[in-house]
C-alpha cells in the first residue's frame, strides 16, 4: 500500500527524533568519558596557607578529578610547608602533575623538591629549577652563622631557622685540620638529610639523582631544556593544553603501588581558587603584614592605657598583637632580633614614665629597628620584612611615644583650674576686713580670708593657699 504524504511526513518526524536522541546519548557518553583535571596555582613563597590550599586540592581531587596540575612559580618556602605538599603528592590516589609555568617562572629551593616529588614534571619555556642547598640561619641558639659560601640569595625557612636557599658550595671540600664543631656538624646533618630526601624522590620517580644531589650540595640550577636533557624534568610544555596532550599515554605509579596510564588529552580543566579564609590567612602570614599588625596592636594598647584602659582600643590592640604573633610564628624567627624588638618596646614604654629627655625613646627606636631588620633573616621574596616598612614603623613608634610623653609632661605642668587647688593664684577683691581677717570675693564667690597684709575693702588680693574653707591671701600689688 502506498504511503500518503501525511504518513511520509510522520515517518520522517519519527526518524528525525530517533536520530536526535541517538546524537544526544552519544554526546552525553562522550562528555562523561572526558577526563577532569583540577588545576591549582602555587605562586610566591610557600607558607602554611598556600601549602594547606594545595594539600586540600589534592585530597579533594580523589573523588572529583582524574589528575591534579600544580602550576608552580616559587622562590622557595618553609621546609614544613614543602614537606606537607610532597606528602600529599606521594599519598595522592590520583596523578599529580607539576608544571613550572608560565614563561619566566622558577622552581627554586623548595620548588625543586616539589618538582621531583611529582608523578609528572613539566617545565614551560624560559623557566629554571634548582638551588636547593639547606642553610641554617643564626636565629636559633647554637645555630651556625650564614657564610658567603652558603649563599646570599633566595631561600626559605623552616622550623628552628632551617631554610632552603639558593647557594653555591663546593661538593668536595678539603679536610679541615681540626675536628668539625657543633655548627659544622649541624650543617652536615641538614645537607645529608636533604640529599637523602631528594635522592629518594628521584629514585621513586626515575629522575636524575646525581644532579639533584648537586642542586643540594652546590646550589646548581638548570634551564628548562637542560632539565629535560638531564632527566630532572620529563618534558617541556608551553601551555596547559600542550601539557595534557604530551602527558597523555604516560604510565605513573601511585602511592598505593598501582599504575595508571594517563588519558588527559582534551580533558576539562577546573581551576581551584583559594577560599576566603585561606586568602585572609595568606595575607596575614606575609611578614610585612604581620609586622604591621603587631605594631598597630602595640599602638592600640598605648592609646588604651592613656585613656584609662578604654575597652575598644584595648581589645582591638590585643587582637592585633595575637594575630601578628601567630603570623610571625609561622616564619623563621631570629631570636636575637625578637629580643631587640622586645627591648625596644620596653624602652619606648619606659620613656613615658621616666624623664630621660628622649634618650630612652631614641635607644628604643634604634633597638626596635635593628631587631625588626633581623627578625626574619632570609632573602626569599615574600619571607622578609622590607626595610622601608621598618623605618616607617620605627619613626611612627618613636613619634607616638614622644608625643604621648610630651602630653603627659604638659598635663603635669598645667595649673589646676578646678576644685580648691584651682583657687591658688586666683585674683579677688576684699569685701570686708578687720584685724587681719575678713571676706573676699574670688571667682564670683564669697570666701573667708586671712592675711598678714594690711588690707582695706576694695583692695585686690591674690590667693596664696587654701585651708579648709578659708583662703590665705596677699595684696595683689605685692610679689
């Protein structure tokens, strides 16, 4: 039976609907099959806040992503923060790719250790890696002083003043005629521990352990192309898209011993930003901000004391001091610098109560400035207090204390104008007088008065003293 035009039209609509349903199903299947990658940025000095953010991204990716990309550009960071990141990478159930990017970025000091811990290590053109020598700063008791051979630039601190800094040091030094002291022994322990740690990472990931040891002992660095040639990095990738394409097909071993073949080409990339609390923590742990907050807290307490423990400024100052101390506690403090700051603040406070004509204030400002410059003894960008801020805050503290002291001295020297004591020196007029006593009018009031002068009604008098309700006066015409 021939189909009528109506039947043909209906059949066509049914066929078109079937095709559309099939296409939608294929699209959904393709979308579900595409990999998802979480990208987290690690830029600047590595501290607790940034490390915590990276660790949380890696842990969260376990059930949400097929891989994690750490886009890194760092001069180094705290040792504990670096190890927290590495521990998260080593235990991660999904592959972690470290990409030193963008162009011009660096993986210096702690960054080199993180690059070696990654399942896949890539570098963008124009990037560098290396300079991972551990150095102990002179802040902790018994710690060795930094020498020129131990590096003057780059680095970062860990607990007890340990830092990872850019440094240059000969791998093999001539034997000393004397046994090494405690300082040298401590440094040798740190260097050897760092060498063992980065060699273990190199062995785990199949990378160049010999160069990694040189990066620790000698502070050497490599360009992006040299890093690939010497097997310190896996390949060069100029962009995230290229990174995923080149990484696809590689097989990596996860922390549980299982092997995964990466299939990331065309993957959906989701950049994970810091939460607001983490951003706030990142700001306050900046040493310059921490130093500023600490000083604002001290000024707040001073203002509160001068206003009879006024509660608002007292609580605000106390909060600022606690926040500042917390932030500074995450940094490699030099204890001598901290002691000088405490001494300087003590001298500034003493200036208010002791008439030293500014000598205590001057000594306090000098001690405060020197201590602030010594407080965080590292050249790592983002982990040091800028000297202009130190000078400004020292000047502000000194001027504030001097102004407060001057105000207090002026208040003590100012004549009392209220109460009985305020009548001393006041001028009045005799109302009646007989036999050395009588009544006078002072400041609009009638008072009993006595005097050794011969006075007459209408004479002017000056109050010498007050005895109860009786004024002792003298003629205002006499000195």
